[in-house]
């Protein structure tokens, strides 16, 4: 997002802006199963990580839980998560719900509600009223394709047409804009069409 847009909006306010895949493999009887006579099984998929994941509902029947989010498209999945209510409101204000839900594969850096609380209310109201600027800000948090944690470090082009840089490894990542840095507090959250990384600061540039 360009700095001119940020000045226009007065630095992002508190915007009220988430799949599981089952793999089944079976070999035919002629396949070599090894000396033990057992078939090889795939390693389990990577799971969510980070201290912020503790705020996500744990009841698997809750649509806002990781289990519930895994079956919904990203904007719908986020709308059920109590950690992302501000982000969801911003997405609705920018009329991006259908765009995000309709995408084939995305990576979303989703600011938690606590991230938006760092921004003055007046600035938020100004941003919400400026839909083009709000759209640009939200697109600054989205990448094309689903990016796994191991592939996250490096520079990435956002849907806003600018770039962000991710540094770190394992379960410790920081997302860097031009001047703003944000920590991943809950990573590798899966939805039906996106991998979500919940972050602690809104990326205003």
C-alpha cells in the first residue's frame, strides 16, 4: 500500500477485518509393502502454531474452531472466529467477501481484533469511509496461493500490487511492510481455500 493512501486515511484504524484435507491412499495387492508387510502411510499434515491460537474456540463443533474453519471459504471461516471480528467487518465494508471466498487459493495475514485496537477509532472511521483506500489496505494482507510455513520466509507480492517481507522460521515469523512489522501469533490455520496467519499488528504499509 502506498504511503500516500495511508496519509489520506490517517494510518489504519481499527478495522473490523481462516481446510482440512483428507488424504486416502490405497495400493493394490500387487504393490510391495516392504519386509514387514505394512503399507507406508503419509506424515500428518502440519498443524496450527502460536500462542494466539489459544484464543480460538476448541469445541470442534464450533464453526469458529480450527475444525469448523477448515470446511469454509476464507471470508466465511473468519466470520465465525471470535478473534477476527474487526477484520470481517472491514472485509464486508470493502465488499470483498465474494472475492475472497471465490478465490482458488490464498494466503491471508489476518490482523486479530487486538491488532486493530492499536489504531485510533477516528482513523478507523476515516478508513472505513474511504472504500478504495480500505480495499487497498486489505489487499496488502493477501497473497496469491497457499503458502506453507516452510515457504513463508522471503519477499512476496500482495494482491495490492506491493510487497511484504517475511522473516523467521519454524514457528516464529515476522511480517514486514515498509515501516510496519507484525508478528504471527497463530499460524497455518486452514480454510477451504486459504492458509491463514493471524497477526498482531495491522500492516498499514
